[in-house]
C-alpha cells in the first residue's frame, strides 16, 4: 500500500520537473507515432532500457496539450498495487484536471496494470505507455486488450539520428561530394565503434554502459524471471556476445554450460530477447518444422555493449558490421531471416507471403571471400527468383552481373549491387 500523500509528492515532483527536453534529437519514429495519435487504440513504446523511450515520450508531449504524466520508475512506487490506481487517478485529477490523455512511463513495473488501462480507454481516454519488456506487454495486452493497442519498437539511434546528434548539416541524397563522403565516413567509423545509445554518446563513459547492462541483467531478467542459476545465465550472455552474428544451437550451449536440458537455454535466451538485449533470427524454410528446429543466428541490440564482454576482447569488424545491418533491418521489417542450403546468405526479407530482398554482409569483398559471398547470395536469389541482390561492405561500390544459367532465370540475368553500409543506411 502507498499513502495518498506520497502519491501527491510523486506527481507534484514529476510535474514540477517539467516535460521540456533540451537539444534532443528528433526521433525518426516521432511523425509516425503522431500520425496514429487520433486512433482510438493505446499506443505502446517498447524497447531496451535507456534507448530513448522516455525522451521520445516527452517529444510527443511537446506536440500535445491536456495530458497527465506518471513515471513508475520512481522507487516510491515499490509497494504500489493495482487496486490503488483509482487513488492515483484522483491525485492526477487534483494536479492536472480532467485530462483527455494519459502518459505512463515504464508502467509494466506495476503488476496487473492492464485492467486500469482498459478502464481508462473505455472512458474515452487516450493512453500512451512505455515498457522495457517485449513479452510482458504482449502477454498482458494479448489477454485483456486484444486489438486495442498499436506497438512501436524503439531502438538506439540509427545512423541518420546519430548524424543529427553530431549536429551535421549534411543533406541526405544519392550523391555526395568528396568532402561530404570523407565527413560521413568519419562519422560512420565513430558510429561503428560507439553505437547509438543516446546517453553514452553524450557522456562517452564506458561505466554508463556497464550500469545499463547490469540493470538489464538483474532487473529485467534475473529479478523478473526469478533466475536461480545466475552464474549459468552470465556465462550464456558472454557466449552469445562472443558469437554475435553467428548461428547458435540450444543443445550445444546446454553442453557448454553443463545444464541438464536445452529447454533452460531456450528460456534464458527468450528472457534476454524479451529485454531487447539480444535478437534471434531463424532460418528461412518453407517447412515450419525445419525452421523451428534449425540453429538461430544471434544479434546484439547495439555495438556499445561490446564494451562489457564478448567482441570487446576479440574484435571482428565483419560481425560488428553485420550486426549494424541487422538492427537497421529490424527497424523497418517485421520478418527477417537468414538463408542456408548449400551456401549461406545473411539476410532474407519477407513481406507478406513473398521474399522481397536478400542481403549479404562482409567487411571487405576480396579474392579470398568473393566466391563464398557471391555464391551465397546467388543461391538465395535463385531460390526466391529475385533479379537483384545486395552485398554490403564497409566501403566498396560495385555492380556484378551474373549470366543466366537456366531457363528459369530472368532473361537479362541477375545483378548484385555492392555498396558501403554507410550509404545504405542513409537511403
């Protein structure tokens, strides 16, 4: 239980702190979110801790009037229970009046919050929520608010947002002068090394990333899921970081960690993915059974977390580059796969019922890897009957024409576009 006077103190303090934000980067998703504001559904912003959800929430507030706001990360909410939401609502009305819009930051901290949110929606209120756990929000809203919400996933800065953060005056287009290319490549190298975590870019303090990492592990995983084998979980995280952009097998990980079954490994990885620290990418296969039973590829939310383990000790530029490409694909597409038959192709993009795009990533396309990289993407293009494929590198531009080999091929053959990742990120 929490006293009403304590709630008044919290609401007053958060109101007095205000909702203005100084010199923040306008997030790419902001116009899209505002476009859906008149929709009756609840808007949910989910994503990694400290990836910019709260700042984006305040950017939305700056475009709105007649609202109230609560940030549930205040430690005084530790004893708050769902049955006290009406008490909180009364306090909000004392300070804000009878408003039309409710902004709730990190509301998933409160158990059974969804019933109160549904009641507000039934009363005609607009609700915008943030949360740092994917499955928690999905599970709760799936049971009580089916069809009543629209979700937006918030990631660390994209490269375009990073350039805005750096204060560049570059006009993004298809053609850059030599001077502009040099400047962009300089910034891309910094983005490659540091990633897109907003606060880390601001303070450049590696300890900040370690603190965020510890909060994710202890608060979003260990505490939330009552993990008893903490040593095994931490060892698993180090293995996943070390194998970033590679395929993983639950059974192999079970043996390495000396666990009794692979189910535990699968559950631990699902918890880490729910916290947005890692992502699993399945193989594409028309057989759902093979797709489910095949190894998954693992990716990390942001290259800044290499500071706390894994690739930090054995840097691999090609895998970091591939990880950057994956996160950009996740911003844009719901269904991202990898392809592997005789050869491997890094990314397969599915839109609706069809494969629309295939991409290969390598740091440098050279005589040692060219045959492998081209064979992988050609096999995928043939499989899905695509005329064009893309190979993304650190800094190479080229076009490769592939002659027809069968009657089923496109009459003019197939084309592979080779381009730098930095250029692709700006398109």
